[in-house]
């Protein structure tokens, strides 16, 4: 939790200039430079939850983990290092749900689990001993295929790989045991279709005696369309919604035009011969379903609507991907000449209309669009394209050739491999782009696409190596952080939001190879290096350990505008609890918790304006403690493991006015900050062990 607080401004930018904007096509754009000055980030996906952009990435100290960018403050941070250090948890299958992000990730043993997060370290928790397969949001819950062990705390396991749902209110629930008993039906390709009265959930699953078939979910008992009688499987492995219709495709082609039919069985499914090959890509639009197929090199675009057999949209070939654009699709052409089915060169941006049975070239030259992303309304798309000067820039289109043009230029030749590339996503009115420049490396960019003027926040230095700027936090009116500008090693820097200026405020010792974490009380920040403990007001840096005459120190935290720290000032008390304003004069002993030896306060966490921590009073072992900064207001909350054995409390989590934590026996506790108000927590479902406090921290 303190780590999360210290990193609340991680990823902040400082001044620089990494792009030029075409005078003919002005637009507002901003870089979000996470790895600072040349350190690339490589993201496989991005999901927006309200104002938070979640994505996977890695930096110098961590493997591939979950990151978050606050799009209102343009600050980014590592959400949680689920596999500590440089190994990776590889988060995937992420989706937005009820103001949070759900995702799968690996643990240190390589096992997969599902987590939820609000964008903070403390708010990132494992949901149980299971992980989601093909998750979708449906009817207020998240539905997915999963195998849940019979000893999972939910009590919902032991039935094989089946259809489950999860919500904050209900937790994990078995939605349907499609193949009753312990045999798995293995639900996959979960797809939601908008019906006239309500939404419907479809998926592929195996059942006894039917093979893998198309299933319509019903709380009273899911219905199965046995399209291939007996134990044969449906000849499709992808489902896609197109308006209020459902299509199942691969070598076969199946259509459900009435998803609300009273009885869902094989008679509700229209089957047509396939397109003679595997399907390379398939997307649904309001105007029907589009797919790519045909034996190489006849990779043509097919279209179907109202359950009709798929037909070729002539003239252009593509390997995809297809990008929905209203009731049409956008794609990049691939070269083929002489087939009679398609013609022309590769690298053109094309719009294909199934209803019109025609294609329209949006570019008159080869632009090699590669990544194309359209907004939900199908009124605008952006893509990476090569212009007539062979420069790789960001383009936009409204679906007409006259309004398809580059609008963000970087003066980077296409063959330099440092122009814009990677992933783009459209969220609302802002395009989020993962792009590269020589000075910044690969970072997040934001653009409105049409607003005149430019605004950019750049980097610590103009060198192409990483500065590894980190631990961004506030100190007075400034943002302070640690960074290496390439000339003097690791130093402490300030950023002034008022004028966008950046300056070095402390030149650390050559022996200091590390600085952090930074913890702020608002007016000042404390941070530790290899050599000492420092304090800064955002303008100057003081050796706090030296000025306060600390013989030793341990952990530290902040609450209520004060610092709390474990320190030994050489007065014979040992390492005990101190409160400080970040100056030597403002540092006083709160309480000598262990009068004989040291209590070693540790694991500080804010609880409102007060602090909770772990300490050993010499008789009850390491237990949870509370302090308001006064001797009388400092007390042990509970002896969770009675006697001198350590309770080892962990995972301090505040929910409303209550504190939750877990002891060494995995017992979950709750507290109002008083000994009388601290007790083992017993939820209404009778679960008394924490399961990592997953179902409590909301």
C-alpha cells in the first residue's frame, strides 16, 4: 500500500520535444513516457476503465506486469508486481467490469489465476484458485469457462471445466453444469448477442452424446443445438455477433438469425457450405458478418447477412485483419493479380461494403497501414501509414478517399524502424497510440485527432538510453523523482507543473545505485538510498539520517500529513516508533513499544489520518499495532497468535471505516482501530479463512 502511494505519480513527464505536427493537419497530442528517454515499452493490449488505461508492459526492474495510466493526470504506475523482480506474470484476458479490471496472470510457479484491480497495489487481489476462459460481461456479471477445484473457498468447484460467473455481490457461482457431473463441457467462444427484449449468451461446449455444439445459455438449463447429429462436432470454432444475429464459422458456416427463438435447437440454426478453406479472420457489423478465406493466394473477403450463404466482395484480396467500420470493413490489400477474384497491389487501405458488393480504395498510393483501429460509431479510424516521402506517420480516415490523410508526423523514415508502430486503441474521443521516437523510445501517446495546437510533455534528457526515471511523488508544489540523465549517474530531480521545467536538485554519491521508495506527506517526501535516508521539500534535499542523528532506521510511511518511521536515535530505546514532519527538529519518539529491546515497527499503512503497522512488544511477537501519533493513542490491536509466537499480520486493506488483514494462519481479521473493535472476521457464508482477503476488499 505504501508502495502504491509512493508511485502514485510514476510515469510523469518532464519537458522535451519528440515530435513535429504537420502545419496542414494540426492536432493535439501528448506523450506518456513511462520508460523515459529511449526505454521502449511493448504492450500487447490496452483496456480503458473509466479514466484509467490498463496495459501490460515491462521496465528495468520488473518483468511483464500490469500497468495503469491515469488519463486525467497523465500519470502512470506499475499496478502490482505479481511475480516480484524481473520474472513476469504475463497478464492477459483483461476486461472492464463494474469500474474495475479483471485479468488473468501467472504466479511464480507458473499457475494461472484471475485477479481484479482498481489500479492500486492494495486494490489488486486474487479472486480464487481458478482463472477465466473467454470472459464476457453479461447480465451484470462476468461469465467464463473455468475449472474450479473442489476445495476452492467458494464451494462451487468439483464439476469439471464448466460455465461460471463472478460478481462483486455474488462472488464465484456455477452458472451451468452443461455436462453434468465431473466431466468437462469446456465452454469457449462466449459471445453476447443483443436481442429485441434482452441480451443472450451463446458459446461452444461439449455434452454427453452430442460432441461440441452451439449452446444458448438459460439459467433454467442451457439449450443445445445439435447441428451435427450424434457425437460429431459442429464444424466451427469461432462465434461472432453481427447486430442481432449470431454466426459460427470455420470450415462450416452456421447462422442464427432469431436469437430469441422459443426453443433453441438445430432447427434454429441455418447451415451453409463453408468457403472451402479455414477462416483467417471474421468480424461482425450491424450490416452483417465479414470473413477472410479461400485457398492461398485467393484470400478474398466474404460477406453474409440475414443468414444467407457467404458471397465474395470482389476486386481486392487481403490477409487481414478486418476492422469493422459501421456496416462495412477496412483492411490492407495484399498483392495478387490474375485470379479474376482480386487485383491490384499490396499496401492500399480499402473499404469493403457487403450490402453494395463493392470495394473502395481510400488511398491512391501504397501506405501499408498495418494496424487500423476504428471508433465504435464507424465514423473515424486511425492507422500507421507511409506517406509519399517514405515517412511512417499516423493517419486518419472518415471512410472516404478525400478525407484519408496523415495528421501526425515524426520525420522518421519507414526503414528506420523507429517511427510509430505497435498498438492503437480508440477510447471515446481520444486515440491512444503506442508509438516511438528516437528520443523517447516507445511510449504511450494521446491525440484528439482534430483539435488545433500541440501540447507535449517530454523527457529528462535527449539521449537515446534509458534514464529509468521512477518513484514519482509530490513534495510541496513539485513532483520529485530519481533519474539518471546519462552524465552524472542517479540523482534526484524536480518537475514544476506550473511552468513544465525540470531540474536536478541533488547529486547523489557515486555509491548510491538505488533511490526509493519515495513517500510523501504532502509537504515533503522521504526516500532511502544505498547510503542514507533523505528528506526533500521539492526544492532542496537534506540528509535526514545525518541531521536527525539516526543510528539506524527501518521502514517508513505517511498518514495525516505526518511521517511515521522505525528509527534508533541512540537514546537507548532501540529501534522504535517515531513521528516526523521530515525535519530533524520535527522528529519525536511516539512510544517505546519494547522497553527492553527494539520493537522494529514495519509494514506501515495509512488508516485514515492514522497509521497501522507491525511491531513486537517483546512478549506477544509480531502483531498489528495502531497509532494516532501520540503515546496514549498507540496500542496493539490484537494478539492474533496468542503468546510469544509471531502473528505476522499482512495485507493491511482499508474498506470504508474498517481495516482488514490476514495473520500467519491465513485467518482474516477486521478492526475499527481499537482493541475492542478488532476480531476474527466471519462472513455470512461462514468462511473464516481469508483466501487472501479477496472477497472483502471492495
